[in-house]
């Protein structure tokens, strides 16, 4: 205990010092982090303000360009409009070929404008503007006169006004358009006005415009601008193509950041509505990080210095307030560590260290009580309750659990003993209430009961199945001592019953196959099993002997060899079989007698003689009646023929026979 308290004192000193240091460092570093965050926000705000200012400068420059270009384009479109007016009234007269394509033939007065570039070239010469005259064909506007050049240097004749463009939409609505559009993939500041005839019908479009890619002062402004250290400004057209950018960045980076923004960059976009352009301002977040590094370094140095001073001051205070009082408690703890609980460390102090001393005394009192309880448990005294001082009093809680578990173990043992006395051999100990070795004790008791009762259950089950005629397989499990003798006796019984069943099945199969002389070998059996087999053999002899006599009689009758009636004496059903065979012999003999009588009558010419069918029974009667009916069918037509022949022989010609006959009888009728 002394060593523990000594260790506690040292560890407490160290931990308090570390806690103070950690708290100080935490507070200082937290302050540093807050300052760093504040600086970071300030630098970001400065960058945002710079981007706003730059956006304003670029917008003002673009506004100047817009104003100047607007004035120029309105001047040039006015010149084109006046030139058209002076040339003549617009009109469409038929169609002409523009290259290989037929287009409406637009005239200004008497002059055809298709492929005529005089007016547009005149405007170019005076204003340096690109100019075009479009002719309308349905919903299309086709360039028929232009000084706009394609990539190969030829005039862009035959090309169409983009139907998806803002200029097309405005013209179709009957209004002029002034603004930035893309012509053949290049941005132009343009003016489009409808060309109408005297009735106000739109026959085409007049166009003038200036390319806007040559805004040198805007380009220089954007090239020179840097946001923070590595940020940039860029200008994108209405197709999101980069027109101008900072000279220190490449075009691919600008495109990448405007299409797929990254967390490493802060990017802002400002639309320039008059042209549909976009001003992009961006800077890498690492610029802000770099600016922060110098400030963070000074913050870190200040934090370290303040931490060292704070720890030194607090450590001196710690020794005076904590370490010295703990040394007094350490002495008492030394005596407790060698088992001497006869010690008093109560203190009048009411501070934290006084509370520690009082807690040590309470711990000593608890150790004394626990010692008395464990001694009582070792002597088998369980009829007492441990006082638990709190939910965290794990030692006393565990002691009470030991007492409760031992109580439960004793009750469970008594319950199993009582069940065994009552003959309830299936009762087992309930293991779910026990853990560890206690669980193993109850499980061991259950396994012991299983080892004793299991073979008894097997024997009882086998005897029950054998008694019900359900012969089980022989027992193959291994048993020891008396259990093995029971197993061997049961297996011998199973062999004897199986041999009896095998002989019974053999006799049954022989009977099914007609081998009626087959008998079981009674010598293969013992005791009452031998008497059973011998009794079955004797029974078969008593049954099969009369059946053999019946079989012989039936065989002779079936072959027409009618035997004399049976005169031997039989009992029961065998006597019934004998009487039935004798009745059959009488019936067959009567049938033969009537057949002989009819045959003799036929030989003697007594054709009207018939057998008495009523003297016969069943199908025998049907046979006799059938013979009588056959004779009637044969002799009737013969009697008619005989009478007709007799009458004819006497000169008495009778009427023709009208009765119906079949087969040969019908032939005789027809011949008569």
C-alpha cells in the first residue's frame, strides 16, 4: 500500500503537471488557432474584395468598349441603310442562282444585289465595318452580298443567319438587334435591321459589325492583374471560350477551373449581361496558407514561451499544496500494505487531501468486513447478506454473487436428488443460472446422469420397439460393465427375432411363388422361437394337404376327366371346399348327361327333344338354354322346308315364304 501511495503521489504530481501543461497549451493553441482562422478569413475576404474590385474595373472597361462599339456599329448600319435607300426600293423578282443554289432575286431599284458587293464594300471602305445583305427565303436569311470572309479568304456567300441566335429571334419579331453575336465562330459587335419593301414586308436583313477580339486595353488590364500571389482574372465569351487571361497562367488551367472546379482553388464568376460574356476571378487556397505561415510561426513561439512560464509557476504551487500532505498518507498506506489494518488515518482537514485520507480509512473498514465474510464462506456458512455500499462496490457485489450462486447450486442439487427418488430420470440440472466453474459442476452432474440413464433409456426403447414388432438395428455403441451385458442380451434378442422374421418372410415368399412344400428349419431356433417355427410348419401341412386335393380335382375337371366325388372327411373351411367340389362334379355330370340325351335324340330324329334347363344352376343353366335355343334356330327352318317340299310333291303349291332368315337358311328360302 505504501508503495502504491508513493507511486500515486509521484504519478499525481506528474499528471497534475501534465494536465496543467496540457490545459495551458490547449488554451494557448486554441487562441492561436482562433487567430489563425481569423487571419485566414481576413485574407480570404481581402482576396474576395480584390476580385470584386477587379471585376468592377473589367466591367467598366467593357462598358466603355460597349459604348464605343455601339456608336460605331450604329453609324455603320446607318450608312448601309442610307446606301440601300439611295440605290432603290427593295423588291424580289423571281430567283437566281447563287453558285449552284437558287435564291430569291433581291433588287434595289433596277439593280440585282445577288453577288453584287459594291454597297457592302463601300461601307467597309468608309467605316472599316463588316457588312452583309441577307435575302429572306421562307424562314431562312441567306447572305447574297457580304464582305465577311470565310477561313479560306472567300466571301461567305450562301451562308445563313443562325436561327438559334438572338439576332434571328429579334428580326423575326420585327425588331432590330444591337449586340454581340458569333459569326462563323468569331465574336462580333453587330447591328441587324430588317429590310422591308414599300408595304412593310420583310424581304431580308441589313447587317454591319466589328470583331471585338482586338480590345487591347481590356486585354492588358486582365494580363497584368494577379489575385494574391498566383490568382488570375480571365474573360470568357458567350461560348465559354477564353478570350483574355492573366499572363502568368495557361489557358488549360482556366478552362479546367471553369468547367471542373477544385477544392484547392477559390473561383468566382461574374456575368457581363450585355454581351453574354463571363468574367472569371480565381486564386489558389495555398496563397492564403502561405500568408498565414509567418503569422502562425510567431503565434507558435509566443505559445511555447507562455506555456513554459505557466508550468514553472504552477509546479511550485503543486509541491506545497499536494505533495507534502500525500507523504503523511503514504506512511499509513505502508502499514496497510503489509496487512496491518489497525491504523487510523482520519484527519480534520476538509480539503481534497482530507477527503482522500477519509476514503482510505473507509477502505480499511471494508477490507476488515470482507475478511470476516470470506472466512465464513470457507466454513460453509452462507446464511448472511453482504452490505453493498454503492453500485461501484464490485468486491461486495461479487461476494454476494458467490453466496447466491452457492445457494442456487445447493438447491439445484437437492432438486435433482428429489427427482431421481421419484423416478423422474429425465430431470437435469439447469445450467443457465451458472457461469464458469459453477456451470461446469452442474454440467458434470448432468453428464453423470446421462451416462447412467442413457443406456437404461436405450434398453427400454429397444424392448418397447421389439414388443411392438418394430425390430431395431443392433446396438453398436460401446458400454462398460453391466451396461455392456445388457447391450449383448438385447442384441441376442434382436438376432433371434430377426431370424424368426426371416423364416416367416421365406415361407410367405415360397407360398406366393407356389412352392407349397417349403418349410422353415426349426432346428435353427431355440426355446419358444423353435416352437413357433415348428407350429408354423405344422399349420402349413394342415392347410396345404386339402388344397393339393382340391387342385387335383380342379385340374381333372378342367381337362374333362370328371372324377368321383370326394368322400374323405375334412373340417371347417376345408369341408366347405370339399362340398363345393362335389357340387361342381354333380353339375358337370348333369350337363354331360343332358348333352348325351340331346345327341341321342338328334340321331334318332327326335328333333323336338330339349333338355330341362331348370334342373341346372348359374352359367350351367345358360349353357343348356343356349343349346336348346340353338336347336330351335336350326330345326325351325328345316321343318318349314320339309313341309313346303311335302306340299309341292303333292301338287299343292303354297304361297311364297315371307319370313326372314339368315345365312344358309335364307338361301334355302330363296330356292323354295
